[in-house]
């Protein structure tokens, strides 16, 4: 798993935990859900700015695989 994917996964887990805490502290489920979505939206903006967006991760992985096949053509036959 790439660095970007690890960052996204950790951020999503944090958002889920914050939602649970908000509900336990008496916030309504609707408010907690809205807060979680706001957090996730901000995280997406941060990921894009840090080049950790999902598209960046996929592009980097595809590039790595492509370069590996170019360097080792026998892998392309598998």
C-alpha cells in the first residue's frame, strides 16, 4: 500500500472515531455525520495538495508496474 493510501486510510479512521465520540458526547447522529463529511472533504483537499489523492496513487502504481515490465519484458508474458 502506498504512502497516499496509508494517509487516506488513517484519515478515514480518524473521521469515524470523531463521529463516534461526537455521538457519545451528546451530539445528534445527523450533526456527527455532517461533521464527519466536512472532515473528509477537508482531508480530500489536503490529499490533493500533497499529491496523495487516489488518482495520484493509482497513477504512480501503474507507472511502477509499467516500468517494471519495460525493464523485465518477460513479466509482460505472465
